[in-house]
C-alpha cells in the first residue's frame, strides 16, 4: 500500500494503480488499498474499469478489517448504497463505534 502512495506522489499513476490493486489482492482485509485503486481509476476517468474493480471489491468486502470506515465514508459521499451496505457489516465487526457513527451519518443523509 505504501508503494502505491509513493508512486502516486511521484506522479506515476499507472504504477500507483498497479500497486494498490496488488496490495488489495495480496491482503483482502485491507480495504484502504481497494479504495486507493478505485479513486485512481475514477480520477483518471476510467469509468468502465472502475466498475469492474468495484465489483471485485464488492465480492471481497466481507473480508475487510482495515479501512472499512474510509470505504464507508467514501461510499456515503458518493451515494453508493450497495458498497455502503456491503462494507457496513465488516466495519461493525472491526470498528463497532465507527459503524454506529457512519450509520447515523447515512440516516441523516437518507442513505439506506
């Protein structure tokens, strides 16, 4: 994951994307890496590729124990109800207080 951050800081976006994806695939519990890759794809306007990556993340989100709050917050901002709903149980198991806080935010934003 840190290699992806370093590559991004150096402007090497292709490399950053590759590293973020590899980090998530090597450690499915680390949703932070999955989110890094998703954000990079969307920033680059690669919508179709982002949809494919999002599907892979959704298939594995239940294994997440790191970065769940960040993914849930991002999904809430993006109004991505499916991703939000998928990450909430993993977040509840890993960070119960964070799950309650983000669920309250979702209710306030009227996201189910």
